[in-house]
């Protein structure tokens, strides 16, 4: 009878869970859980990202005789701190100068707007005047200032939250690197004995999938940043270092990241020399071709096997739902679900083989 079928039991369980969630939400019983999750989400997300990047380095140092894992982690932390300090020491003047120059961009934009206003006044056809444009711009920025004032508390709370995350992340990262190898054996204890081999394979596949994506995407972002910086220097773009660092961070997001990273560079190029904007776009096209045809195949190979259209659709859906964070975690989340569904289907076929007809 159909009511005894396994799919009916699964559907019934899912409906009951949704009903339970609905009532818990209405009674506000989930608020503490949401607060805890919201507080711990970003520290663990950042620490997890760094964990997969630094784990191979820590493992390599851990294989050296007389170097305990804790010491290896501290060595890696010290090396990162040294690189950051060295970068700040040797590049601080250049970065500070470029940041200072960039802070003057609004004044340059204002001068450009004034010149455009004068041109409109000289060639006014009676449809629009410079005074009306100035009035509208003034109204807009007055409203913007009011909004900033209204949300000043939110701004301060965001800064405080970011500071808290930066303080917590090193501690979380230390213990992840120190005890991360115990996670799979710990999870295996909850798996029935007869399913342990398949469960262990599932956990290892999940770990491999996440590690491959994070390490690969971070490598690609770093290579893109270096190539973009070289390209900016060749074409003579101002603020090359700051703009290429920005690209490195945005390229963590596949497909959309390079477009986001290119936007400030195009604006700066238009202010410096309109023709230079074309060179910026050509530079990005060349770098993206190098990435797609050389860097990405070497880094990823066939490990993830995700169609580009699938990635684009994931980003389109994730962006309005969860913003930048959603775009960053959309692909690895999809990869994890893909592995879970694959192993779940294999597990189902193993214990529910198709009936032979005849």
C-alpha cells in the first residue's frame, strides 16, 4: 500500500518538521538560537576558510621531527604576522599615498560635475538648467547625510562586531588547526558499525570537496591580483596597488567577482584618461582568459566538475538572498549538497536494489 512506502514517511517527517518550525517561530522560541548562530557564523566562516588554506602548511611542518603541531601552528601564525608587518612596513607609504589620493576622488568628481554643469548652462535648450541639477544633487546628498545620521548606531555596532570577529578568529583557527583531524573519527562514532566504511568515505569526500574549492579559489584570486597589478603597471593606471588588492578579494567570488573588482579601476581610468578605461577592460579580459584557460584548469582540474551555467545560476539566486556572503558560500554549499545527494543515492541503491522483472 502506498501509505507504507518509504517516500511517504519522509514527506510526512518533513511536513511535521516544517509545522514545528512554524510554531517555534511564532512563539519566538528560536530567537536565542538565531542570536547564537548569528554571533558565531562569521568567526567560524572566516576561520574555516583560513583553516583549509593553512592546513597543508601546518601538516608539512608537523611532519618535521621535534616540531609539535601546536608549535607548527604558532610558526605559521608568526610567519603570517611577519608578512603582514613587512608588507605594512615596506608598502605603507605607497598604500597611504594611494589611499590619500583616492580620498580626493570626490573632489575631482565634483570638479568634473561643475564642468559638466557649465557646459549644460552654455548649451541649455530650456529643458534643464545647471541650477536645477545642482538643487537635485544637493537634495540627494542632504538626504544621504540624514540617512547616515539615522544609522550611526548601526555603523558603530557593525564596526564593533567586525572587531569582535577579528579577535575571535585567531583562537578558533588555532583549535581548528590543532584538533581538526579529530573531527572525522568523532563523527564516525555516531554511524552504525556496518555503515562506518561508507560513512567515512562520505566525510572524506566532503572534506576534499570543500578543501579543493577554497584552496583553488584562493589561489586563483591571488594569481588574478598579481596579474592585474602587473597589467595596471604596464598601462600606467594610478593607484595600481590598492586597486589590485581590491581585485584579489573580490575574485574569491567566481564570475561576478572580477566584474566587481574592475568597476573602481574603470572609474579611476575615466578620471585619469578616458582612453585608459579601454585598456583596463582589455587587461581584465586578458587576465580572465589566462585564468579560464590556464590557471583554473591547473588548480581545479576535474575535481569539482561544476558547469559554469550552474555557478552563474547559484550566484544569481544567492546574491539577493544573502548578499556577498551568499555569493561566496553558494558554490561550496552546492558542492557539499551534491556530494551528500550522490552518496545518499548510492546508499539507497545499495540497500534497496531495483527489483528484477521477469
